[in-house]
């Protein structure tokens, strides 16, 4: 069976990474339109769809990339190393702002950090032999863990979980499920994970807090993070991590549902039949997710089972629409900008985490107020964008859109020159 390249899936990935770039890079975090922020706790905003959509898309892509389901030691090694490379890239984002070099400060330190970034990026995204990829991935992971637990002051509270780390774990599990199990087993696995997570979160008492609960900081997932990730979470003042250990379990089901949709796309039925089945699946998932929300609220931080079904339902339905428009009706006009984002997501994900941190490190005397220092990122926004808007939220969104435009130009150049960056 030959690989099937779905333009609609690339476009979907592009739309998702573009939305991620917008919500992660506002001009002013103090003035952001509510839909571009995560829900405070329970609930689901458009921003809360980005991460689960990524995992779903990854799940769909697995069978499309391996339609023959050939499993051997070579295949296993490729999956393992790719997972490790993603995992290590994700952790590096957390290390970047903490790197110390021979007492350097300011611009010299920034240059040193950027040099290390280029080296790590090349080691984890460069094209090498399988053996070299193995050595580099395991070596970098060992260095991270050594620094995090070495007692060195600069790294004593570096965060270990993260978005790419969770995606890497889900990719590893889902890929092996696809290659080693039947669709029936995959469905049963997903059901067990969702029901099991619901049970342990709502039935098991929380040590030190009493009865099971779903409140911020006192739930079981928070307790597990505080024990196993102490000192290495999202923020040193909280006792839980939004990409923590226990909440990673149900996120695997986002990948499994994507995996099932990907296998449906490989079936030998008409494209119209595929679209119909996909949209029906999407609607069913949305309805079940909303019903489950009554007793197990939609919550991204806890990654509740209802949140899994609701978000994958939306993702499935959205993919069905794109699939019909692009791959069935063959209407591709206007989708090219999203396509160029979709075929090169990793370089955007990696660089977008580094660039803002780098710009913040460049400080100088504010020419408009010589009594204060200002960093380059703040300066560009305050004096290059904000003055053109009376609404501070609109100005903040404009800052994000300017960043998107810059990246669109960069990605267009990459696309024209067939430069694709992968792990």
C-alpha cells in the first residue's frame, strides 16, 4: 500500500500551528481577547483546542505514514528515537532561559545560548544515521536529567514536562498500538483509559486533602505531580503541572481516536463515504463529551475524559469538512498559506519558543524614557504596534498577527526551497 498524502491534514495542521502562534505570542499578555486565553479552570475556549488538535492530527498521520504496518526492530528504533528527539526538543525550551556560561551576562550570554540552541536543534532535527540519532538523543536526555537533579542552582527548578514531551509520549504509545494491535484492541484501550482515569480522579482519596476532588491544587493528579515532579513543574509556586504525569494518560486517547480516523482514511471505500463516516464519528464524540461533562467537567489542565471526547469530536468534524472541500471537491484555492505552515510545524514550534525569550534578553535604555531600561520585544510592541490602536486588546492581537506574518514569509521561503525540518 502506498503512502497517501492528505492536503486537508496538512492544512489542518497548519491552521492549528498558526493558532498556537497567535495565542502564544500576544503583544501584551495583560490585554488579550478572552477566546485567545485558556479557560481559567473548567470549560473550553478556542485556545484550549490547540494542544488536543495537535495530538489528534499526529494520531491521524501515523497510519498514513506507515500504511503497510511493517513492524521490526528497525521500525521500533525509528519510533523510539523520534519520540526521544521530540521529548528532548520540548525540554530544551525550559532550559534555554536558565543556561549559564562562565559568568557571562547580557548579549554575550544570549549569543552563547543561541549557539547552544543551534547545536541542540541540529542534533535533534538534523539528518544522521540511525546510530548517531540514538547516541545524540540519549546523550542529550541524560544531560538534561543530570543538570535538573545535580543540585546546580541554575537548574534546580527547571521544568521537565511540556507540550512536546507529552506529544512524544503519545506518539510512541500510539505508534506501537497501531503496529501491534487490531482496531478493536485500540478502541478497548481507549475506553479503558478514559473510564479508568475518570474512576481514579473521582473515587480515590487524595493524600493530605481527603476525598477525591477536581479542584485546582488538591486533586489526585496535582498530588502525583507534587510527589514525582517536585521542583520541576510549570511554576515553582504551584503544586501541579498542566502537562503532568497522571493527566498524560487520557491524552493518549486523543492520539488513539486520531489513529482510528487515519485507518478509516486508508480503507478502500469512496472518499465521500469516508467523509460521511468521519463527520458522524465527530458528532457522536462531541455529544458524548458534552454529556460526560455533566459529571466530569471539561478541563484542559486535568485533561478530563469529557475534554478528550469533546476536543477530538471537534477535530474529527473539522477534518471531515476540510477533507470534503480539499480532497473531494478539489477546492484548494486560498489554502496555500495554511499548507506552508502545516508541512513545516516543527521549526515554528521550536523557534517560536526561543525567539521571544531571546528578544527579552536584549535590554537597553529606553530612548523615550531614559530613566528606565526596556527589552527589545517590549520596545517593538510599545512603540511599533500599540500606538496605532486605541483598543489595547486589538493592539495585542495585532502584535501576534505581525509575528504570524513574519513567520509566513519565512515558511514560504522554506516551502519554495523544499526545506522541511523534521525530528
